[in-house]
C-alpha cells in the first residue's frame, strides 16, 4: 500500500462514514424524491445491505480506507478456500479518480497471486467501475439481470 493509504478494521464509530459512502454512491437514483422520503429510503436500503453482508459473509474483512489521515472509503472482502471475493469497495466522490481504488484492488490481486486463488467481484451492470476493473485485468465471467461478474486469475510464480 502507498504510504498515504492506510487500512484499519471497521469499528462502531464508522457507521456515519459507511452511510455517507452508500448515500454518495446511490444519490442520483434518489435525487427526485423529497428530502424526508429520500433519507428514509436511503437508511432502509443501507440497513438491508449491511444485514445482507453480515448474513452472507459473517467473517468478511471490513476495512476503512484512510488517506492522509482522513477516512474516505471502505473495502469489504472475504477469503475462502476457493477464492478471494471483493464484496464492496467504495470511496467518497472526493477521493475517486486518484488511484486509491486501483491500489486497493491491486493489493487484493497480489494476495490472489500469493495464495493462488482467483479474485472475484460483482458490479452493477453499467457501473463505470467495470472499466477500471477491466484495466486491472479482471475479465467478465458472466452477467445476470443486475450484476456483471468479474474475475482476476492469479499469476503463477
């Protein structure tokens, strides 16, 4: 990791940051709703997503991304016997486009190479992040009605 990027485990005090990351990533979808309804819907969807993460990956590694001393993102991932799964990666809009996301993914790719396990993720179909993932050598391995599924195969030593 770059000296300026630090990862630490998520704590209880990180709820507001995680909610801000979620809200920032879906803001456009709810822009037409009046404020009280928008806030309530965002809170419900955020809570449902967090419950789903805990239920599906109870031992996932939930990390807060800190750049120059400021918390600005999240990386949630899980390693099983078969794969490394990037469950969620999010940066506040102010931190996007600076190479931090690439660095976080490359870090997992190095782990993939070291442990000889594929790195897999799913991204909403049409999400511009898929361009970044392809640039980082993840390839499309399938698609359903909502998600594009991608994979990085480890390089052998």
